[in-house]
């Protein structure tokens, strides 16, 4: 998927999640299990959307999706609050950091 298409897909998914959230208002009149199930689906969709929209940009301008980031060799981890994961940019060699999972 191209970088230009990713934001469009993310926007479409955000709209779908908002629709599910609005649907919860209707579900309040349903059995409690139905509401819990819907809330779980919304939480799963939001987590998936967060992964889809994840992006790291280096100061040189190179952008990495989560998959591209994970493919870079791991330099190491820095303990702290929060813990950081360190990798080098494939374009310029700069050290980049993100919060460790």
C-alpha cells in the first residue's frame, strides 16, 4: 500500500469506529453481553487502527511504517520511563527511538 493511500484508509476506519461507538447508544437497551461484545470490538478496531496509522519519521525525511521499522536492525533498548527501542535510519544512519512495546 502506498503512503498516499494509508491516510485515506485510516480516515475510513476512523469513521467506521465512530459509527460503532454511536451504535452503542442504541445497544444500551440490549442485553449486557451485547454491549460488552460491541465495546470489545470497538477496542480491537481502535488498536488495529493505531497500528495501521503508526509511522516514524527521521529528520532526513524518511518515513517508516511499523512493518518497516520492525525490519530495521535493532540497536538496543534504553531503560527508563518509558523504555525506548533504538534503531538506525536506513537513509542517513541517524539513531531513532520509539517507546518499546
